[in-house]
């Protein structure tokens, strides 16, 4: 039986590259677009800076989902950082799958500095989907 | 040098000169029809005849082709010359009585009516200038003489449409009697496609006050680039400034900074077919109106309709494609003010009544609101409402032949039909279609509306995310001239203040040489070649000057030895812990 807890508010951690996605999120803010407060952004210089250990750390600290945001392919401020992210992402995806972490809980998204709207869409979508999945509870499991 | 006697005067002239040239240089008037200085003489019209005595023999001969000889005695107005010339003129007049130029020449010789009658009146006098121009100058031989005797005429082979004709119009240009007319059939244009308000030449100064103010050759229209011939301009240019072999050249220049000022494009009004742009000739856009008003424009600055008459009513439509969810949702900023300037120009130059159709008037700048008030007092009718349609369907006799502007007047709450003669559209200012490519090239990003994005809307309005790349003008967003100038000056100042030193961001990466195992993975991921390998110590080293601080090496380092200032693993871990409490 699936128990859907409607009061459950998932905690999402987002790693946003400083040049595109962080500015996109900034734009969402300055344009006063409303979106769920569930995602907490962490700024990195480039999506290529996201070490797999950051993602693991986030889950182990109690995140229900992790999102990596980067510039669109070809637009990375450091030329090719996001290509490295793509490769690292698919590797991690497999690994997390082995741990039983659902697809929806780990996403890589391209958001440009102009796409404030898209940023909020992604956050909305991720929040909704993870709400349906329910809490991950890794922190509790690890503490036991 | 040879010496001749011309009309009783002894003169020395250059060998090889024709009598006609010598006489004209001396100010003697000899009529000609089939002669043009750029084309070989052909002796067809015989109007230029003179009396020449040389080696004791006197003859009447055509001066346009006869070269001077030593001891020649030439008379240009002896009785027999005049008599023969009169006869020639009379015969020409009989053939082509309606040609103004022939009437003039005949009148000068005292002939008003010809004694001869030709059955069929013509304009062509078979002088062959067109045929020779097509052969010698254009070099395509599209036309020539056909048939013989009374049947002789100028035509294309077998009188069918010529497929070698390039439509240059040289035949029309050289024809002395206006017997040839160039028409635009099958889209073989003699006009400029983008300056369709009037024909221009293939060599011209691009516009008044062009910088540099020199003529350019339009290779798409120049005859030389089509047939390898002509080069008339080169022959005529006294200072030898024309060189048809010039090619576009690409030069590589090393610079330390760049300012992008690539400007904007105009929204294509064809995308809003309701406004009749491209369908009704008197619906024009703002740039075309500017061209029309310009003192060096096709009408010399007069505001005229397509049929050459002055408009009685002019409608100016704001926000064509801008502030419109279907096209561009932003405001183009400059249109309100230039639309009012247009109104002022129309008011100044014509007696037309002017209607401005606006959504909101945005007279935001210094002195702008005052100008708006002035327009109100000049009698311009401002109608608040977005125009629904421009058509030509008249319902009443007053609307006959007019363009009808249909619009809801939101201040009165009624739908209006306003008949006008001319409609000026103010299309949205949009980003250039290659802005994405240019942005990629310089490592910039675009805003949602497609314009280059500045580093910060308030704190970095001229700099960009790429060091040393500045932006100014409408490539950053719709902007009027004062704002563009200010931004341009700011960008220049930004470049000048860069100085001869290089500042690095504090966020760069470092490698702890005590812990580095020398695996070189970091070297393979660095996009800037900022990491070198120290063979002696067997460690990788980062050059702070080259490092841009992306952190790729830090994420890739298997030993956690590479660290990024400001973004150390521990710092990010702490952040994660912090946000997930
Ligand atoms: S800088 Fe945005 S992904 Fe690299
Ligand atoms: S001008 Fe000399 S013959 Fe026509």
C-alpha cells in the first residue's frame, strides 16, 4: 500500500552554476515569480564543480532530492564544464539507482540566465514528483 | 602635335583627336545624336558633319569619327555644311517627329516642320548607340540590328526574350531618343531590392554624410561583375581611384578588449498581415518613412504617396509587434518618441491630418513629455487603442480610394474606422538574427528577449560575463540615441580603465604539492591549460594567472588535493549541512 502524506514537504538541494542557472534563479526572484520554497540553492562556479560526494552528502544529510543546474550545452562559461557534468551525471545516476534512489530524485537541468521561468517550472515539477514519492529518510537510516 | 585651321583659327592639337572633340573643346556647337564619348563613333546620324579640306580636296564628312591631320582646314558652319545638316535634320524629324531632342536640334537649324512624311512614326533612329553599348560596354550582345532597308530595327535575336540580357538598362541609358524603355518583367530587377522606394545606381555614396564619404560599388548590380566588361567608371575617374579587383579582406588584429555594438534589427511587419504591409504600397515602416523624409531620399525629402501626390491623412501606428504577447512582449522604447517626431515632420511638410494610434505614450526622457505636449497642441489626434486592421474596403464615398484603419478607441469606448492615405508602422526593435552566434563567439549570454545580457542590470550595465568584453547600444536592448551614446562612452571608459595590469578573481584553484600524487587527471580536465606538471617534484601545479576558477580539477581530483578558494569541499559540505537542518 502506498501512503501519500499530503503534508510532506520535500527538501531539495540544488547546485546552481554561477553564470547561467544562478542568474536564472535570480531572475525568477527579481521577476517575482512564485514557486515552491522546497529547493535550497547552493552556488558553485560551474556545474562541472559538482563533486559526486556533494550529492551523496546531500542525501545523507536528509535531502529528498538533488538537482544540478548548469548552462545549456555549449554555453558553459568555462567552455566544457557542463560536458563533464553530463558524463558524471550518468555515472552517478547508475550508482544511485543501485542504491534504490528513484530517477525523479536526481536531476540535471539546463537553465540559462534568461530562463527564470524555466527554473521555477523545474522546481515546481521536481517538488510535485518527489512529494508523490515520499520522504527518502536516508539520514534516519544512516543514523540507526 | 598637328596644326589645323578650324573656322579660320589656326590651332595646334594632339594627333589622333577627332574634329568633333577639338571643336567642342573650343566651344563650337556641333549637334550629335549617335555619338557618345565612351563609345566608338559609328557615323549613323550624320548631324555632326563638317567641311574638311585636306591635300587640296574638299569633302563633307562626319566630325565625330574623323581624326585631325596636319594642314587640315575645317569649317563647321559653311553654307554647304548647314544645308546638308538641315536636310539630315528634316529627314530625322520626318521619322521621329515626337522626339524632343530632334525637334530641338531641328529648331536650332530653323526647321519646325519636315517636308517629308514617313508612313509610320517612330522614335528609334537606328543610331546604334544601344547596340554598341550592349556590345562594347556591357559585353553581352543581347541586342543588335536585324533585317535590312526599311525593315531594319533593333531587336534581340529572333525577337524572343533574350536570356543573356542582364537587365542592366545600359541601352535605355544611352538611347538619345528614349526609344528604349526598361521594364521590370519576371522579376528581373533594375531596382535595388532593399531601397525599393526608388532606384539607385550600382556605384554610389551609400547615403548622405556617410563615413567615409566615398562611393562604393554594389557588386550585385554592377555590370562589370556580371559580364567582366564596362568599367566605365574606372575610365572616367581621373584620379584612378577605382579598382574592380579589390576583394573583401579578413585581417586579424590582436586586441586586449572589445566593445560589441552590433545594434538591432527591425521586426518584420509582414508577420502581422492585418496591417497590410507589403500589400498596400502606402503602408510603410518607420525606416522607410525616414528614407522618404530624408533630403537625399527618393523624393528629395517630400512626403509623397506612391502616386506622387501629397497625403491628406496619415496614420502612425505604435507598437507593431512590441508589447504584444503574440510577438515581442517587451516595449521597444524608442517608438513613441520617433512616432511623434514623424507626426511633427508630416505636420511641417504637408497639410495632412495626423492620427497616432498608441497603447500608452511613453515619453520618458529629458524634454520628451514637453514634445508630447507640443504634438498635442499641433493638432495631432492621439487615439488610444491597438489597431485591429488596415484595409481598403470602402463603405462610404468618402472612404473610396483610402486605406481604412480600424481600431477600438478605448478612451471613448467605440470602434472607429478612419480613412487615411498613408500608414506608417513603428515595428518592434528586435535583436539581430545572428546574436546567438556572436554571443557564443564572445562567451556572452542572451537575455530572454534575445539581446546581449549585461553583467548586472544596475551595477554592471556595460560589462559582460567575459573579461574585457563590453557592450553598448541597442545590442543590449532597445535604446535611443542619447542612451546609446552614453553607454558607448561608458564602455570606452571601461576599456580605458582596464590599465596595463591584470586582475584575477580571488576564486582560483590550488594544489597541495605535499599531497599530490601526480596522477595528472586535473591536467586532462582543465579547459585553460592552467595546470602544468612539475617532473622534478612529480606534482601538478596551477598557474593562478591562467586559472579561471571553474573548479573542474577540484571535482575531478581523486585525492581531494586540488582545492578551490571560496568553494572548498568542506565549505560546500557545511553549506549542505546548514541548509538541511
Ligand atoms: S559555467 Fe554554467 S555549467 Fe559551467
Ligand atoms: S554624331 Fe557623328 S554621325 Fe552621328
